[in-house]
């Protein structure tokens, strides 16, 4: 779920949709991990977290690959474009 202070992405999606583009958005794992740690600080002691921490870039790529495949399954005839604000 997007935090409420990221309304710019909603506005960008609306603008793109008005031009005939479909948009899909997701939070990167790093965001989700930070949120998880806020509610459960012991998460940093789990094997799941330790595996992620050893290879954050690998997980970033794996998540992006998964998301692209998901987008292709939802919009099989569409060209897929990736936009981001950090990586």
C-alpha cells in the first residue's frame, strides 16, 4: 500500500491513464522491510531478513523481474515500461 504522502504517483498514474496508458505500482521490498521492522523489530533476526540483507540488489532484481512478468500476464499485448524514483 502506498503511503498517503506519495500522492504524486497517484497523480502521475491518472495523467498517464488519460493518455491511454495503464499503470501498475508496487512498493520495493526495502520499503516493506522497513515497515515490517517498525511493527516487529525481531524480524531482523529471521532467516528471511538475513537472506535479504545479504543480497538486497539481488532481491530488488528478482522482485522487478517478477513484477514485469506479472504486468505481462495482466496486459499481454502491451509494451512494458519501468519508471522509478530511486534505482
